[in-house]
């Protein structure tokens, strides 16, 4: 009898251990499956993100090629036409009645101004030129163009030891700033524009601000699809390409501030 009870108890213990072992195995394999599934999903997300980055870089490269082409066309063709206009005006000036000469002289002055604007625009579209002069000088040129319109009071401040970063990063940073300045001109109704650049080994920081009408940033992002406006989204994507943090603060009637920070920038050389 005791032997039978012992056998039964032993059988129960063994059965319990087997069941526990099976349960443990099932749980373990489920854990491995979930882990593998999670890793697979992460790999898909990483591949998708990498694809989007490559796609964006390709698109930006195409844009730069297009801008370079436009730059060369402006310099070669339009500048040439303006020069011919100026030459023709100079030739007809002596034959023009005295009371009309002032208009000819004014037209010549406008043609000269147009030539200057075309050269500046051509330079700001030309990637090689921007790489040659550097981001800071290119941004200063762009801000000076705004100041020359007499519509904006422009203030530029710099702090720290100025340096150059990777050329491709400078191009993306400059195009980002161009988009910000274009938005100021098109929408802000501002009278003041300020640019502040802080050079640090730990962080590059740029602040562009205006005193314009401002806007609701979240509403602009939420409604970008309906309005078919991807400006803010594109700015964020450009910033991500250079590992930059983009922060836009604005409210209706209070102006707009755009902050761009690049932690641990890849410094090429210091500018004395």
C-alpha cells in the first residue's frame, strides 16, 4: 500500500515537473518569438528611416543641382541681357532730349541695381560659392540683402570662436535659414530681423527671430496636409539630416523665433 502511494506521489511529482517544464518551454519560446518579432519590427523601422533619409538626401541633391543650374543661367544669360540694356541706354543717352535724360539715367541706375541683385541671387543659389565663402558669410549676405530693401532692421551677433563645419552640413543649414527668411518675407509682416550665432565646441546654436505677426506652430503642422504646405515638415527633415535640433516658438501677434542647435558639431577649422 505504501509502495503504491509512493509510486503515485512520485508520478504526480514527475508529471508536475514535466508540465512545468513544458510551460516554461512554451513561455520561453513565446518570449523568443516576441523578441524576434520586436527586433524584426525595429529593423523594418530602421530600414524605412534609412530609406527616407536616402530619399531626402537624393531629393536635396537634385534641388542643389537645379539651383546650381539656375544660378549659372542667371549669371550667364540674365546678367548678360542687363549689361546689354545698360550699354544701349548709354548709347542713346547723348541723343535723348534734355528733359528725358533724367529718366534714362534713372533707368540705368535701376539696371545697375538689378545686375547687383542678380549677382547676389546667383551667388546664394550656387552651392560651390556657398561652400567657398562658408555658412556664416552666406547668411550675412542673405541678411544684408534684406537690409538693403529698407523694409527691415537687421541685427547680426556672434559669440565664441568662429569655425567651419562639414560643407554638406553648411549647405543644409544655409538652405534651412533661407526657408526661414523667405517665410519672414512672405508671411511675417515684420520690421526687425535678428540673427544670433553662438560657436561652442559642445554645441553650435543659431537663433533667427522677427517681430512679425507670428503664427500657431502646432496648427500649422496639423493643417499642413490640408493646405498642401510642407515647409515646416521639410525644415524638420533637413535638420534631422545634420543631427540638429529645430525649435520654433511663435504665437499670433508676438513674432517668431527659430532655434537651430547642433550638438557636438563636426568642426573642420577655426576662423581667426
